[in-house]
């Protein structure tokens, strides 16, 4: 396995979209085209499946030096009300565009740190969203919480509003690692919020772990995994640290790059970590995710309903996902759009009565075909094609996959490709062979994190 990781550990996308953001055709994108696409999808799917909403809440009180998210660091909580007022005004613009009542099936609060906001302000935000919508029969509402500042009031307020899933960023429990990434977070804090959520009735608690952080050794990673298992979260995200300081600037320069584990050490973190999680009862779902058998994410993998979008893996799917807030990304299936990345500019554009998208991509027919193949690979570990879903360069993709087939990572038969159990770690590499836009426009500089 180590030799295969050496061979295939190259820069590559995580494929929360296709085309990936660096290959969007911004030049031909306009706000009018985006709105036409939204309205098309809304009219096609709102009655049957509803919509998803992602709300980006970007504020954090301190900078975690491993973080690659769009955020604003401040201890001034006076920013809460004006920001949320703008988000509600942006929602009003979409509701006006829809022309009739939207049905919300999924809603996720991400960040930043959603629990930076007071419980009362979160209630005002969500009641404002719900006042102009219908809630689907079995909605999926989830939020990301910081264990250090998520209170019982946060959990109860969100529970009362229909939230049943909570995700807590753990990263690592070793104090040396925590100091290096500026995220001091005792196990007791995670234990407290996890147990409070369960007592309250949350049906799903997820923890995020990251391997490959500065000063990481297998002994430290094993300690973190075993401490995590004391709490038995329903889901686990087991991410490789994406070191991309050339994109995210000074935030990820908060430690010496020599403090990062070597390639060989990081391989050990991944392979040993995955093996230990499986020994402890977790089942790998898609890529980077593990779940217990009772969890909806695992059940959706078994049923074939699992989906992947900008929010990651989901146990259900809607074609329209509306992103609200600074830097939020939306997906209408036929197009992608991203909001302005500056809090002030985002607020200014919305105040002017305009949906604040500033970049995006309208998918052509070829994009839609490739997107389906990549989604199949990322979610179901296989894809197949016929006359309608073939594409001109498919022979090139198959040629690129031959070496992976020889290495036992994929099985190719007739018009089907299946990723083997051995090949799971290389799912991103397999998907890359279908990425026509990247193949035709190979980047001259490094723009992605390593695949493993």
C-alpha cells in the first residue's frame, strides 16, 4: 500500500463539484443566467423534493492555523445582528425570485463558527427563514458547533427549531498539536456537548478528525481516535490536513512547515487510522467519512441514495441548494454560483437589492454527463455509461485507468468501472481521469491539496 500511496499521492480536487471551482467559466457567467437556472430547477423540483439551504456564518473569535475556510476573526459580537439581517434580506431576494413558497428539505449552518452567534440571534435568523417557507415532512437540519462555546442554550434553541444533527470539530486531542494549530480544546468540552446533544434528543452527532497536522505521530493520532471512541459519535470525518498556504495566506503559516509529518509518517496516520476505525465498528462511507451501521449516512450508502455537494456527503439529495451569506456557494444542478467573499461587499450588494453572486459556472451538456460520472464514483464507487452518457475522451479515461486496474484499484468490465476496496483511498485519483476540464487546461501552478 505504501508504494501505491507514493505513486498516486498527487495534487487533486476533493470533488464537491464538477467542474471544480478553479475551472469554472467565469467569463461567460452572469447573475441573470444564474437566476434563470435557479428558477428552472425550483420549478422542476420544489414540489417533489424541496430545496437545501446552506448558511455561511463566517465569524470566529480566534484563528485556527490549520483552517482553510472563508472566515472573519473578531471578538466583537456586535457584528451578529447586521450580518444576520443581511442574510435574511438575501433570502427575501430568492423567495421573490421563486414566486411561490419554497419547501425546505435540508438546512445546514456552517462557518466560521455558527455557535459564535448567540442562541437568540440564531433563533431570529431561522424563524425569519422559516416564516417564508414550508418545511418538508422529514427535514434534515444540521449545524457545526465549536465544543468550547456551544452551550445548552444553543443546543436547545436549535433542537426546538427542528435540528437533529450536530457536528463538532475535534481535530486532535494532543496538547502539542492543539497549540500548533491554535485550537486548545479539552476532551471534557467535547464530551460535555456530545452528551448534552444526545440527552436532548439529537439523533446524530458527528466529530471531525484531521490527520497530518503539525507534530502528528501515530501515537498521538491513536490516542485521539481512542478518546473519540469513548464518546462513540454516530459519524466521523477523517480528513487529511490540506496544506494550501499559497491559497489561504498567512493563516496556515502559523507553524513551521518542517513540523508537518513526512509523507511516510502521513501514510501511516492514514492507513493505521482507517484500520483502527474499522476495527472499532465504523464503516467507511464514500471518501473521508465513517459511520456506524445505524446512521443515516451509512443507510443511504446501502440504499444508493447518498449524495455529495459543497456541504460534503448527504443522506438525501435536492437539485437546488441555495447558499446564503458571505462566500456561500449555491448549486442549481445546471449552474454553480459563489457569493462575494468580503463581508462588507456582500452586505453592500444585498443592501442594493441584488443577489450577491460574483462568480460561477453554467454547466453545458458535457459537464452534466461528467458530473454524474464523478458523483457516481465519489458516492457509489462505480459508474457506467451508454450512448447518452458516453463522452468523446472516454477512451482516454479508460487508458489512464489501465495502470490503476493493474494495481488492483479499479475493475473495468464492459461499460462499467468499479473502485475496489483496495482502491478506496484513491477515489479522487480515479475521478480525476474523468475530469475533462482539468485535463484540457492543466494548471501551471499547484492549486489543490494532495489526494491522500
